[in-house]
C-alpha cells in the first residue's frame, strides 16, 4: 500500500490484478487437464490398436507348465502391454500395462508387480485412477462381470465383494489358491486432491477361454 492510500482504494486497485491472476491460473489448470485427457485417449487408442494386431492364435507364454496346466511366461517388464480389462455394465475399458508408477497410470491401468497375472492361479491386482479409467467403479455392484483379454485368450471374473480400505492395508494383496482379481482405485471418487483411502473390487474366476484362430 502506498503512503496515505486508503484501504478501500488499495483493495479496489488490487482486486482486478487478483482476478486476472486467478483467471490465468484457472486457464493453466484447465489446459493441463485437457492435455492429460488427450494424452490418455491417444495412449488407449494406440494400446488397443496394438492388441488388435497381435496374433491371438498363439500365446506369448514359454517354458514349463504351471499349476493350471498352462505355459508359464517370463515376468513382464515395466511398462509392457499385457492386455485389456473391460467391465461392460460400468462402461469400463482400459489397457493393462506392467507397473503402477505415474508413467503407467497416466495412460493405462497398471498390473501390480509381484502379484499373479490375470488368468493365473493367485491374486492378480490391477490399479487405475478414479477420475479416468476406473471412474466407472463408483457404480460397480456385486455380480458385475470383468473381462481380461490377453494374447492367451479371455479370462472372465465376477465381482464378489466391494470394500474401502486404508492405503497401508496390504491384506487385499494376499495370495489366493484360485485365480482372483483385485481392482484398486482411490476413494472417495469425488475427493479433491490425493484421496485418503482405497476402493477395492474383489472378483473371482468365472471362466477362461484360450485364443482361437481368427
């Protein structure tokens, strides 16, 4: 404030500058959100195109047979494209890549390293952001079918339970004796900023089909 300037005059002079600064900040945030959305859409289009071009008459698995009589494949490398997850009833469709770092979750859903791969015996965990690819989970209900398509074929799960847990609760990742799927996203869905809890959809195997010619 200048010497002898009244408080009222100072506020009148400051308000336009503050409003302009807020407008610039809002435009920058909107532009960033738009860029992130376009980046996600391009990445999904690219991933689904790559999956469609794969030869579904064969499986990438190699090596000895696993406990379910399927070939065991080498562990996926970070960022590797693994397949596609869909929940038709909730309009959820997301490519799956290996890893849960920002570089993966900004453009796809992420398979949690160290958990089983979809279709294998054990607990396969997949995470995605609540405001993009997993936004449809907010309306998920028990009984919803979850399809995971990979070059080896389709694995279908049914959601059997929904829960909300603390981020430090790792019991959701406990191994299982049968093929199960754990979907993870942040909660509450409408929370502004980093959400404090996690929304979990637990699903169990319904059926598995191998890839066929054509």
